[in-house]
């Protein structure tokens, strides 16, 4: 008995000090704002079960993941161990979602508390999973919840950047709802949501094409043309959607204005053919270099313009995405921390520099992959749209042949454009915009073309 | 003696045609026709004519092909990219 007591008395300070020692290390690192080192150290200790998941540890992890991002959890994601922190639940849920284990993803995402900063994101991911499972009812419910939570979080934060993030998230939740309505052919409801999104939203330029498609399926080809042509505005010069050109050609085709359709098709080939060939060449050259696309996306605007002006616009579009902004920000902070560690005469945690380097390489590899994916996807889109336009051209030739065989022609002796041909609701009316900022009109254009599909004898 | 004579006569009877046939084979000369003409007008066809004599082409409707033109069914890919681009 005396032996046992003395044994415990000898060991207790060591054990207690070890726990105190770990806690002290983390506190010191966080005080010095070396969050990456603190996070990697904590994760390593948790993985090897050298510390328990008590309240202090979990609180520190939440603070760290908020500062450095969810990449810090990467070493734990593949294993079976769970950290009882909401940010870990979200990271694990995303991991399961990306690996197509949808039920496990739903289970994990449901554990994120509704008051947590990641609750809105957990809702939108859960909604996406339910949509993939064709449960649109549940998806719509979760998207409403996402919108509500994002607005609450926006109200709770004072930093402008964070407010903008949550507003963007709130808009995305509504847009996802509109897309579910579009898929279910509830087109009026989809259009109402697209029109309700504020024009100052970051997501608004990307919605013009979706709104255009909605109007197309409702048979309002004039409004489709008006929305598609908005991309030609000088304010939206950095946003290019080859699909908008195809939709314009298609709308003219449906109105039987075949010559206009042909002009759009010819202009598309003239505008995009050479640009696509240049970008393809750049992609083929860049993929030979390790992390070549990452280096491309971090070049300055003038350097990109010197390589190719079209490439500059493409890279600007890619850099505007949230993930790129966040990852570049985390990478910058990680590099700063690595520089600080190098200045230490004797760094006490020997594993950390190698782990930091691995984390840095992960960020770079991810950004490299995403940039390559976007560029390749853009070129593939141009090629597929080119094919679709060729199809439209063949169909026009076919229709012209039909008319010849029937000894008929389309009626064309009518004036182009009339206000009577504009479909408008009670809350829409012709506005002169005199003395107002001209860009306010963006997104509200409509053509006034009459259908040319009436046939007459030759 | 008589047996020998009989044998000689039998052999003579059987072998003589073979020897004459060989000679015949050697003498055969094959000649092919250099020209052959067939007078179709002189041919007679038996039976009744049931179809009209002049050529006809059956009229059919002109086939028109309708192509599947560009159509956006959904925006699921965009929604998926939104999730990937969140963080």
C-alpha cells in the first residue's frame, strides 16, 4: 500500500505537469499568434491520445480553425477518431461528402449546432446532399434554414469582410432554391428568386445566365436576349459566359430571326476561336511544370496581360472565388509563421516545421489543381458550345430547305422592335433612366422583337 | 493350245477399245465459238402482263430531321461547384 501511494505521488506531478505543459505550449503559441503551430501540435497530441478532449482543448481548436481554416484537421479526417468540436464535424462532413459517403456526411453535419458560425454552411451542404438524393422537399427546407442562419450570423459580426461572406452565403442559399425550382420546372418561383437577389451581390453577374434560361423556358425570348446581352456591358467585361452567346443564337432561332442567329454564331467563332486556341496552348505548356497553375494564378495583372489579355480575364474570374481568396490568405499567413519559426535560435517543437511545410504544399497543390480544373473546364465549355452553335446553324439550313421545298418564305416585311412585343408584369414598366447611373438598368433589359415564324407563299 | 487361243481372243477383245480410245483422245480438237448472238426479239415469254409497262416512282413525304438543340435541364453542376468553392 505504501509502495502504491509513493508510486502515485512520484508519477502525479509528471502526469500533471505533462498536461499543464501541453496546455502551456498551446497558450503560448496562441498568444504569439502562431496558430498553425498551435493547431498542428494539438492535432498531433490528440491523434496520439496524449491529451483528452476537454473543454479548453476544444475551445482552443475552435479558435485555431477559425484563424487558419479547416485544413488543420486534414491529418485526422481519414481516421476513425472524432474530435467533438463543431468545426471538426463540419470538416469531416465535407470530407464524407467529397468522398460520396452521403449518409455519413449528413450524420456529421447534423451535429453542428445551429448557433455556430458554420451552421449555415452545414445546412447548404446538407441541402445539396438531399437534392442529390432527389429529396427536394427536405433540400428546400434546409436552404430556408441556411438563409435564416446566414442572416443571423451576418447580424452578429461587425467586421465588413465577415458580413459580406455571410451575405454571399445567404444569397447562395436562395439561388440553390431557385435551381431546385428550375429543375422541377417551377419557373415562376425560380425567376422570382433570381430577380430578388441584390444587383450589388458578388453572385449576381453569374445569375444572369440562369435567369435567361428560366425566361427561355417560359417562352419569353425577348427577355432572354436582354439578359444574355447584359454580359456585353463594360462593367461586366471580366465575366464571360460562352453559353450566353449560344442562348442568344437559340432565342433568335426560336423567333425565326435566322440571319440574326447566324450573325451571333459567326461572331462567336471569330471572338472565341483564337482565344481558346491560345489558352489551350498555355494550359499544355503550364501542365508540364510542377505547380505551374498555382504560379499562374499568383502572377500580377500586368504579368498575366503580357502573356495573354484573355488569360488575365480568366484568372481574374478564378481569383474572385471565395475558396481562392481564403486559401491564398491562409497560405500567406502560413508563410509568415514559417519565417518566424526560422528566426528562432532553438525551436522547441521539432515536428512542426515539417508539418507546416506539408500543409503549405497541400494548399499549393489544391490551388494548382483547382486553377487547372477551371481553365480546362472553360475550354471544354467553349468547345461544347461551339458544337451546339454548329447544330443550330445546321437546323437553320434545314428549315430554309423545308421552306424552299414547300415554296414558302418567312414573313419579314415588318418593323424590328416594338414596345408592344415586350412581356411585362404589373411591376415592370419602361423607365427612361434620365439622369440616373446608367448601370442601374443592367439585368432589366428586354428586346421587343416580334416572332418572324409566320409563313407566306413565295 | 486351245486355252492359249481363248486367252488371246479375250485379251484382244478387251484391250482393243482402250487402244482405239487413246487414239481418239489424241485426235480430239476442241474448238470454242468465236461469236454467239441471241436474238431477244425472237424470244417468247409466256405469261400475262399485270403491271403497267412504263416506269413509275412512288411518291413519299420528304423526311425532315429534327436535331436536339442546346437545352439546360438543370444547374446541378453549378450547385456542386458552389459547395466545393465554399472553403
